[in-house]
């Protein structure tokens, strides 16, 4: 069972919205499924961690959030989706990417991503999903999301994300926080938070000290009265099924389906998110043509 959870809170008399999460189990689950290299584990883990919190901000039962990074670096791109219950899943295009450490001796996530774009797509049951796009400002993901919130949503925010691996390259710690400033926040409150954030160099350092998401929020907020609103479990979860995959196969178009049938072979379709295998016989494919 996953021990991961998100804490939703407010501070300074509702002038700040705060989210914090511990996501170690779900990031380790993603590592196992995709057999990711250390730098790919860190990149995907950060995006999954952000996705869990951002998903939990949505209201509707069927709302879906997609975070997509299209980039020119060797990792090739990343996709994460989350629902409003903080079920999250994701994959990277090149899970085996290997890079030397960066100048600080850390996993070089920015080097793996290179230049690119971050897309945030929210499907909340309207005719058109909401889509916000910004370019990657650092490729470290947390800064890129901070920039996204400021430019696309005009919500001044601070995003912190971290993934720490052990000697076997398994996930030792993973987590993050998102702090959002409400429009009516006083200058003194904003500067207090900015000052506090200057002392936080790494989310995983706080977690290594044994801090829970609640502790992290208290630590960052200092004496800005924190009110914890709820704890939300979060987990790596894929909702693929043969029916869903069948719909995707059926939608490839008549010509492609006819070619598959002409081959006379059973086709195998794998889920990008969880690696499940689905098989379709030529008889089933003929059924799709109808």
C-alpha cells in the first residue's frame, strides 16, 4: 500500500494556498514499471509529484490534468496525467538516458530535458480542454512550473520538487510543495514567504530530516498561521483496460486496420503508462471494421 499523501492548507488568514506531498512510493512504482535510469527517475518523479498536487486541485470527479514536456534533450519528452483524486501516472520517451552529474554533482535533469515547452492541459468536461503552454526556463521542472503559474495563470506561486535516490538507485525520498499567493495577499505576507523560501535549497533535505508534508508546510510558513484543511492519499495508478485500448486501436483508421488484418497476425498493444500488454486477434480487428 502506498504511504503517499498530499496535505492541503491555507496560511496567513487564507492569503496563501499551500500544498505539500510525500510521493516516494509512487515515484518508486514508476521507476520499477519503466526501469528508468537515475536522471530519468528524477525527471519523471518530479513531474509525477507536481501532477499529484495539481490534480488534487481540480474539482470534478472526471477532471483530467495532463502535464507534457516536449523537449530537445536526450530524454525526448515526458507525459504525466492525474485525476482529481490524485491518481497519477506517467512515462518518459527515453527511460534509459544516462548523463554525467551537473556542476553541483546532482542528477542533471536540466541537461536531460534541454530546451523545450511545458504544456498544461486540463480537461474539465468543457467542449475544449484548457491548454496553457510556456517554454522551459530551466528544465529543472519546479522552476518551469513556477514560471507557468505566473505567466499562464497569473497566480504568483512557488513550486518545490525533489527526488533522492539511494545507492541502488531506488527512490529514497520524493516530495514537493506548491505555495500560491491569493490576489488580496498583503506585501508583508509575501515577503515573509519569500524570505523563508531563501533558506530551502532542497525538498528532499527536509524529508531526510524526517519532515512530513505537514511539517514542511509549518517549516516554510513559520509563524503565518497555518490551517491544515485535508489529507489526500495519492498513488501511481493506471486505468487502462482492454476496452479502452480497443477503442484506441479501433480509431486508427480503416486503411491501417485492413493492413493489420491482411498480416493475419495477432497484434500486441502495450500501455505507455503501466506496460500492460493487450492482444487483439485478426477476428477482433475485423470486428473493429464494422
